[in-house]
C-alpha cells in the first residue's frame, strides 16, 4: 500500500521560476542534465520533509 | 446482562472522569482537560474489559490524590493512549471521549490543549480543525507547510503520537467542525476565495504548465499529480497526500508492520 502523493510546487519560489525558464528555453520541453538532477533532488528533499522515506 | 453492566460502568466512569476534569478546571483549566481525557480512556477500556477499566479508574484516582495540581496531566500521560483508542473503537461514546482528548498545538507547543480550547481560539472564518501528524513535536514544528498557517494566524494541532492520526480520522468531525490534516490536499483554508485571486491562480497555473507537465512526466508513477500550491511560504515544493489515501505517517507505520 502506497500513499497517493500529490506534488505541489510553490509558484513564488525563485527555484521554481528558474526551473520553469529552463524548460521554456529547451526545445523539446526537456531541460538540461543539471536541471533534471536538481529537480530530482528537490523531489527527494520534499519527500523527506513531508515525512516519507526515500526509496 | 453483562453487556448492560459494562455499559453502565463505562458511563459511570466517564462521568467520574468528567467530574475530575471539572474539579481540575477550577484549579487550572489545562490540567482539567488532561484529566478528562484520561477518564474517557478508562471508559473505553471498561467497555472492553470491565475489570481492567476499574483498575484504571483506581489508578487515575490515585494519581489525582497524590498530585492535585498535575492530576489531569498525570492522568492524560498515563491513560491518554487508552482514551485515543476509545475514540477509535467506541463509536457510541466517541463524542464524549473526544472532549477528553488533549493535544499539543502551535498556540503553545509546551502545553496540552483540548479541542474545546482550540475551537474557542479559532478564527471566525475557520470551519476546520487543523492538525499535522509527524514523528515528534520538534519535527512537526519544522515542517514547511506549517509556516503559512502560522503566519495567517491559524492554529494547528501537533500530533506526535503514531496513534493520533487514526484517532482524528475516526473522529472526522467535532462540534460540527471537520477535523482535517494539513498534509492532505483537500484543505482549502488558505485558498483565496475572491475572483481576482482565482484569476491570478489560474494565470499561474497556465504559466507553470510546462513545468508541471514535465515534472509529472519525469516522476511518472511516483506521484499522482503535480500542481501549483498556495499553501507554501518559502519552500519550493511539498508533497501532499490525497484525501482518502494513506498519509506519509500511515505509510511509514504500514511499512514497519510485517505481515
């Protein structure tokens, strides 16, 4: 049994603004490696902060 | 016959606990609340096992006489779990027992508060009793979603006991107010209701569509959806759980259980 997670992002946060720009800049809607890694990091951080365990 | 007896015994115990709580209130309101909680627990236990509950009652009474001041507090510390269990299992006495519940809250994290206290402090536009479950009080207080509620002046109950979340889920409603976890995605207390704000949110949603779409695709099955939040202050993102699904805490508890 897993919890149904819904990720909510803060539109006023500079990091999210920067990520959005990166995606907009890219041609096929996929940002560069560093941004993907950073997005993963943010997601895992949020998992921990929300009380989940990292898989 | 035994059923009738146990029913009456439970009722009497609850009344006794209530009396105790009332006495304590005269001395100090917070202590009273704790006592009341303990009584409720006793009641539920009595139902399950009359003899057991009687013993508990005796214990509670002992506590009372030993330390008049910390009576309720001592009672709650010793039998709070039983009262919480009572709320879960004893549906007929649930409301009575709920009155005896004591929780920590953002208002004063070092003291225990009753749900009635909480309602008394609620803002006029607030129709929901808010709580946030977690591993420990200090961990809950550090949670990024708590910040905005605090800023706007909403009080949030801090549930640091693993059983608390089950209790509040069974309670669902207290004094006509819904009891909800702020880590679930259906709490709308912070959402602005006027048209301008809604338009703004809509705009933000469109603006961020490339990001939310990409994030969803990237994370795949790990998340149900990716959305724009109005509940965050200075943290970039947070993971909420759906209204009916497991919460983070419950997932943890579930994982720890070996079937």
